[in-house]
C-alpha cells in the first residue's frame, strides 16, 4: 500500500506530466514517522522514478550512485536503472555515467563463482554495451496483430484498448471497435517492446507482451447486464514464447487473488472469536509465505524477460 502510494504524485493530462512535489514531500514525512519496513527504499525508489519522469538524469544518476555506494541493492533493481535510462535518455554524458555504474557492478560480481552471479555479471556487461553503443542494437519498430473474440457485446462500450501503465499513470497506445459478430483486430506499431494491458469493454483485462509476435485473446464480455461484475479472472493469451509465459503468469496471479478472497470469506463467516483469532494468525502466515513466493517468482520472470540470452522461456518453466 505504502509502496504504490509513493507514485500517485505524477499526473498526466493530454500528454503533459506534472509532479506534485509538495504533496510527495508531505507523504514522505508521514511515511518516515511510521513503522513501515523498508520505508527508506520506498522513498528512494520513488525519487528516482520522479527524476526519470522529469528527465532529471543528473539527479537520477546521483541517487543511483549513492545507493550503490551504500550497498545492499538488489541486482535486478540496479540492472533496471540501466534499462530505463537506455530507453529514456539520449544525452551521451548521462548514458556514459550509467554505463560506468553497470560496469562497476559487473566487476564486483566477477569475483563470485555462483552461476547466478556470473550470469548477472554478463547481463550488466551487456546493458553497459547497449547504453554505450545503441547503434549496434537499434531495431526498427515492429507491427503486430492483436485479435480475438468477445462473446457478449455491450452497447456503447464495445472497445478493446492497449494500455501502457507506469506507476499510477496509464496511456492508451491503440484501440479498436469490436465488430457485430464479436471479433476484433488491430495492428499495433511497437516502438518499445514490453508488458502492456489489453482492456476489453473497460473492465476485463489481460497482461500481454508486445514485441515481435502476434497476440490473440478472447474475452467473455459483460453483455447487457445492468452492472459490471469485476473480479480476478483468467483470459487465455495466445502468441509466441513471451506470451506463453504471460499466460502462465496470468493464471497464477488469478489463483493467488482468488485464494486471498476465499480466505477472507472464511474469516468473515466465522462467529467464534477464539477460532477467528486463530484463523487470522494462520492465514496471515499462509498469505505472507505465498506472497513472498510470488514476489520472488515475479523477480525471476522479470529477469527472464529482460535477459536477451533466454531463448525458450517455457522450456525453462517446465524444468
């Protein structure tokens, strides 16, 4: 909750972004007075996010250097700094500065004999080279086809949108109208490969990967019911290797959310106070452990998506 709250101070309207710095600083003061674990990291991550959104790369690199000096940073987070600057920043001075940081971390990992550290070292060396020599890795924008079928149409809302989300900001990349027979299709120019959200009738959503592979997703649709019933749901994502991975992740995410809901219903229906207290303790432990597993698993998937050397993700999943 606190982590997501740190990112609500960036607003975008008609392509223009504004940072509510005063509001954010008030939030920081409240957070620092609380007993929330990892609050320093929450604030530092948010400050780097806002520096990036404003194009303040000098502050971004200064904070990155200070955090790396302190130590204890996750390699996934440090690597992500390089990925973000490589995409967003074109200034050669700042690009060289972040490349130096990536090389520094690679050198620190070079003394380790752990296979995971060796692989991470190669990733840091790779992103440093990409930042320094973007011309070697420049690719033309690809055009992918997104298609599928919606079973139940809803008058006035028969639209499918491709949405990109960063923090609390959402941007509609492309959209199309659902045809009278329920089918839809759009060709999307992908300039920045990555994770996107496919939104049907403004409520049924699936996470997809847009890169160089076509995607197909079918939705049940809301129909003409008076109210939209929105709950965690699974919609099969069909496509290439990356979208096969997303399909598995979407399924597991839905199962986790429904499990949390089932636990909540059991607790809500319990009338015995002592039994209720026992169930609360047990279920908090269960959700905490499973949540940790999902968080760690998500980190691994994130690494796989950003590691160009991973050829067959689904084969890795089945091992």
